[in-house]
């Protein structure tokens, strides 16, 4: 009986959602000329193709050595707790392997790029930083 009630509650919640279950949320552009309700989905096709074709460091390359995992976790913790960073900056890729911290992703501006690099430097003392961060156009 409890299962039926839970199932029914789940159906009601799903029906109340504005989007189908599993469909990604899409942000609407803001600023001048966007008074219409045009929805723009992010397009990472070029970046994804580049990453597949090159020997690019990805999160799958993260070392399982305790020291490397600790450094990555500490950097991630510092980024997430920094209320001045945008969600893009908080979600950059941080991969630590063999004494090198690789930072990849797109941030909003040069200040954010610097803040992410500082978090990596402060939490990865003795590690070399490979800063591959890009500033959004």
C-alpha cells in the first residue's frame, strides 16, 4: 500500500513539473535584445570534439593516489565555498596527477580565472599548475 501511495505521489510531482523528467534545464539569455522568450541551449560541440581528438586531460585522468585526491578535494572545496565565484567557475575541471594540477573550463572573466588559479596554488603547494581556463567571450 505504501508503494502505491509513493508511486502516486511521484506521478503527481512529475506532472507538476514544467519540464519532462530527465530534460536538462535551459537558461534564457538576458540583456539587450532578449525581450522575446528565445531559449538558447549551450553548445559545447567544438570543445567536446577537441577533447576527443586531442590528448586532453579529462576528469577520468584523475590520479587515485591519496595525496592527489586530497589536493583535488581541497581545491574543489575552496571553489565551492567562494561565494564570489559564478557557477561556471565553481564547476571547472580540476585534475591532479603526478604533481600537476590541471584546471580546465570556462569562467566569466579574468578575475574569476585568477581566483580559481589562486585556490589551486593555495591548496596544491608543491604542485605545478597547468592553467587551461578560458574566459567567456
